[in-house]
């Protein structure tokens, strides 16, 4: 395997190896990733110039899975003016006063732009479920509501790429230790992460159900083996390039008649 696994049938996460890298070599793959990220920058210019579609890169995963790092790497060469990043943390008072999808729809990028979702509306069937913040009849009904929302995006030319960054429990422990021991990363450490880690199995089950219920033809989930950061970045970047390329965008013609125009 040399790209994320696009989910088209029911899956069990334990059947996916977080260490898998498709037999690729680290140094060579990093160079390929750099070229892919440069290509994303070029394709973003066409996306912005046409302003007929928008793209959402949605990243989900356990704490330490690399959502921040993946977003930074994949969008390294894009123009900041054409990117809108949204971190989905605990809902604000205003967000809690609306339906659970309101803040997600509010964050959908305008045509021509790329939206980066660090976590997403899926938190409302993940942490809400695991911590029993809503009764089961409420969060279970949200699968169908999410599918309807994502179909609406698709029908309105919003390309949604959903990535689950799949790491092992052992790899998460290593990354949390690194945060704790490294002064430049300690600010990211939270004791709350350890409490979430205690619910590892519950979160894996919640992710499994979310992926199985909400991987559709118009908005499939991609499971990305993420223990190896260099492979994770490559897999996501390649998928983004392929998706933007399929739009077959060309440079739009100037709206003005340029016949006889001279610059003096």
C-alpha cells in the first residue's frame, strides 16, 4: 500500500497496521512529499482563480496522531490568503446555542479556498459518545445528519477529504512522553490527554462506527497509517493532489477584453 485506504465497506481498525508504509523508503518518500506539496500550492492557485469549487481537508485522530503536523506539511506551499484553518475544540456558548452542525457549516471555505479542519463535526459522535455528553439516541441519530450535511457539501461543489490518522497506543505514549520531556512541546501537553488515553478502546470503537456509518461515495473516509510521520504526510499529500487534479481546472480567461491593451 502506498496511499491511504479508502473505506468502501465495513472495517475493523485493529485490522489496519499503523506502521504500514507500503514498502516505501523514508528519504525517497520525503522528497516525493515535498514535490507533492509544491504541486498542491500550484493547484491551489487554479482553485482560487476559478472560484468554482472549494476543498476541505478534514483530519481526525487520537491525541498525538499528528493533525497539526500533517496540516502544516501538506499546506506548506499554499498562499495563506486562500486557506481557512479551524480547530474544533469544546463548543463555545454561541456554538452550543445552535445545532451541532452549525459551527461546521460556518467554517466551510468559500469557493476558491481550502479549509483545514483540525478535528471536526465528528467530535459530536466521538467524544460526545465516549464521555456520554448526550444520550445515545441523540448521538446515534447524528450519523444520518452528518451524511446529509456532507451530501449537501458535495452537491454544492465542496470537495471533502476525510482522513483518520491511525496510530497505535504505544506510539501515542511515545509522543506524549516527548511532549512532556521537550520544553518546546510541553505547552501542548495536557493531563486531560491521559484521561482520554484511559478510554482508548472506547474511542477506537467510536471511530470505527463513525467511519463505517459515514464513509459514503461522495465523502469517503481514508484510514492513514500514521506511526511513521513521513509516510503519513506523503499519503495525505498524494490524496489531496489526486483529488484536486480530478477537478480538471484550467486557468480562467480574463473577464475584460484585452485587445489593444498596452502598458505604458
